[in-house]
């Protein structure tokens, strides 16, 4: 009798534990690297909670909480010029007026994370997408379509302020047609390790671009890196994107990458330039080394980049004789902080596909300190200040002699 009671007690305890576990999983998903819970939206809501395509009910879409007008999009279901694109699989969601989807995620407090998601605009050219993990938020500009497939994957970085957080996508726009608005698909997350500290061999952090956001495995579009105001939580650590356009983060599974598995492709001329600031010693000479290549994506030539370091800049042409070439450029530091930057000299598109943007690839960026070197390099290593001091001393002695 006592044994039977004990067994029933343990069974009951197990059931209660399981219930709590299920409830916890539904409301909060531990964010390992990869897709979020129902991040591809392929697990559909019960058809009884769909009014045509509009989702009716806050918690009927598995994994997500819904607010405002949110449509559940099925590939091929809506036809015509405003037909939304489904980036991956058969299903996606579209955020209409005041539309919002959210999911609880578990993070490591203080760590940097990058979200990757597919997004497309539908009706208006001015569509934007709000992404936030409170208290941090950002706006993704969907005005430019970088690929001819009608959608792009984007990355957005943030620093985790708490262990339990909420990821929110929302549509900040108000359209005449309440069902207009951005489409979202394939939401993934990746914890971004801190880049190794710069050293004498290389003052550039993450110069090989190996640290960066999750790349969707099925996608050959890379991931767009947009300008971000948060310097300490960049999706490609160390590297910032300037102006209003984006640069494309690419992987060796889908593109030619000069070194390792990741690199960056420059698009959009000066509007999509990337840069990094490094600490330098005033008056020292440095060498900037980098690899310039093509992505193997049938990009129309010519391709060239403008490389800059401090006040020095140089245009470098890509030659199709090899997949990539290496370049060196020396520069004199005229400040204790020097900006290293690259941008594409042309607005390239793919051969036979003017709607797909492409461009040169940068990888393996290294800056090394050469010390004090006279401009010609003929008195290599002799300290400039010592020379000036000797010249001044000689002038003083001569003056005293003649007076
Ligand atoms: Ca690389």
C-alpha cells in the first residue's frame, strides 16, 4: 500500500513537472544558435483561427504571440502584383497596420547576439520593419532590394540586458490597405563571441570576418549588414556600415570566399562602405594588407574598391585573372585613432540580372605597425624625433660658434 502510494506520488510529481516544463517552453525559448521556435513559420495556426489570411487570436500561431493585423501567408495563395514573397518553405507572416509578432527568448546576460531574418516589402517602397529586444530597438529599411528574388536576409545585433527577454517584430507604418506591410520569415539567432584583442601582428579586430551572424543554410543571398548605432553590439564585430545602404555578409557554402568561411561583399558604392577604427601611434608608419576578390556570383565587371586608412586612400582594381589578389598600402598615422575603410567604386549588378546587386569581396584585413620610418623608407627604423633633436642641437652649436 505504502509502495503504491509512493509510486503514485512520483508519477503525479513527474506529470506536474512535465506540465511546468511544457508551459515554460511555450512561453520562453532558450536561444541556442539557429532558428527560433517555429522561426520558419511552417507550423500553421489552426484554420479555425484564420479569417481568410488574417490570424485571429493572440496565441494561435505556434511559438509566437500576435498583436494587430498579422497575415499568415501561404506561397501561391495570393496572386497579382502585390502578391507577397514567401522567402523559405511554404509559409511566412506579413505584418499589417500595427501588426506585431513576439517570442520570449532566454539569453546570456551581457553577451552580444545577432538576429538573422528574411524580410521583404510588399505594397510600399517606404516600408520599414521595427525589430527590438527591449530596451534595444532598431529599424530595418526595406526600401532597397539587394537581390532579384524579392527578399533579403538581414542581421541585427544587440547586447542582452537580461536573461529572459522578448523579441518583437513590428510594423511602424500605416498603409491605406491594412494588410500591406513587411513579410518576415526564417528568424534565427546566434551568440557572437567577442573578437580577439588586437595585437602587434594585427591591429584590426575580426579582420578575417569569421565572426558574424547566422547564415540561413538554404539561402544563397548572404545576410545584409545595415548601419547600426550600437557600436558595442555589431552583428559582424569590429565592422560598421556607413550611410544608408548595406553590405552583404557571405559564406563559403554559397560564394567564393578568399580565406576561411566568411567574408564581406561591398555593394552600393560609397553608401555601403564598411569601416573600423583602430588605435595608432602618431607619426608611426603602418601597413594595411587585405584580400580583394569576387564572390563567384556572375557579377558584372569592372570591380574595384577604394581602400582608405586615415587621410590616405587608394583605388584598387580587381583582376579576374584569379579569384582574389592581395594588396598592401602603407600609411602614416596622423592621429591616435585611425579609420580603416573600404567601399565599392562601382554599382555592380549580376550579368543578365540588373535587379541583383553584387560587388567586390574583402577579406583578411590586417594592419601592422612598422614603427618610425622615413617616408622614402631609406632610413628604416631610425627614430624621426631623434633625428630632429640632433639637427636642432647641431644648429644651436653652429649658432653659438658663429656668435
Ligand atoms: Ca574570411
